[in-house]
């Protein structure tokens, strides 16, 4: 069905307005991504080094009696921390995390898994499913909060030490770069030894006391890293989503402008033909 020039102009104005919005959101997401990426890259080496150190120590007989190293208590009473976003417009970011969480729950049995949710999207998704939700943390809006990380860490730590959780896992998105992000389901507790032949350490007053102080800090570092990875990935996904939307708007706008110009040209041609026909009729 043919369209009038007025209708096409209205569509052009609508697309231009949408393009301005998506372009502005893209710029905001880029700025947030740069800030979060800088924070992540500054923190990641520290967290990974601490993890390597703790997992090396986990193989030492002096610390194997600590609760953190005693291994999983079977497949029952698993706590899964799922990190999603509070808002949308970030492509497949949430769907990928939720799919990985669903697969994990299915493999372990829904009756054996309890959820600790970070993000409104995850809470909305799992509310209608037959999995118990322990607690939820919403309203962070991909802003890193040390206070929220501390509360999440304390809750996970308490669940594990009180034997309410036999093991603790996290489903989140690992940030590789601004284009590629990878969903990961990682075990946080108990801590697996990195090697069967650990390096010997000299510790004062004793290694067991030091580890008792160090391990809660290690868990906090792991939770902070999970949040930083997830929030950086969310900003990257939203940046790409808004860029795609802006590019699509530009392409659509170009087609509409071309169509408008063709209709204008057709109208002008029609007017010329009518004038020519009138002149010829007057001559005859």
C-alpha cells in the first residue's frame, strides 16, 4: 500500500527521535563501561593471585581440617548465586545467564538447589519456577557496591559454615572484552586444592590461624570479582545493543529518506506531465 509524503515524514521524525535516544544511551553505556572496565582490570590480578595462593594452601594437611576445605557434602543443599541485571536493553546478557542457571539446576535437581539472586531480572524469572529463593539483592543497577558485596559474602559464608549449604556456586558473566563475554558457573565453596604437591610455607603464629583470618577475605574478593565481571559485561552488552539499534535506525532512516525523495520526484514529474498535457490541450 502506497504511503503519502506526510506519513513518511512522520516516520522519519519518529526514527530520528529513536536514534537520538539509542545514540545517547550508547554514549552513556560506553562511559560506564570504561569506568567499570578500569576497576575490573585493576582488581582482577589481586583476586586471581589470592585465589591461587589459597588453593595452593588448600592441599596442606595443616589446613584441611578447616570447614572451607572439607569438600562438598554431596549434591544436596546447594546454594547458587545468580547475577543478572536490574534493567533490560542489554541484548542476550540475561538470557544467557538464566539459561546456564537453568541447566545447572536441572543437572543437580531443583529440590537440591536454593537461589541467592542479584538483579531484578533474575528475581522476576525465578519467582514463577519451582526453586527456593533464599534472598535477593536488587537495585544495584550495575553499580559496584562494596557494602552489597560484603552483605552477599556474609550470607553465603554463613550458609556454608552453618551447613545450610553443602556447596556454593555462582552463575555470572565473565568479561573477556567489549565484544565477547562468557557465562560461567563457578564453585566458590568449598575450596578445591590447586595442586597435590603444595609449596611449603613458613607462617607465624601458625598457618591454621592465618587461614582462618584470610579465608573470609578471600571469599569477599571472589564475590567482588564476580560482581565486577558481571557489571562490566552488562555495560558492554548494553553498549553493543544500543550501537546495533542506532545503526539499524540509521539504515532505516536512509531508506525512508530515499523513499520520500522518490515520492517527491514522482509528484514533480506528475505535475509536469499535467502542465504539459494542459498546454497541448490549449494548443489543440
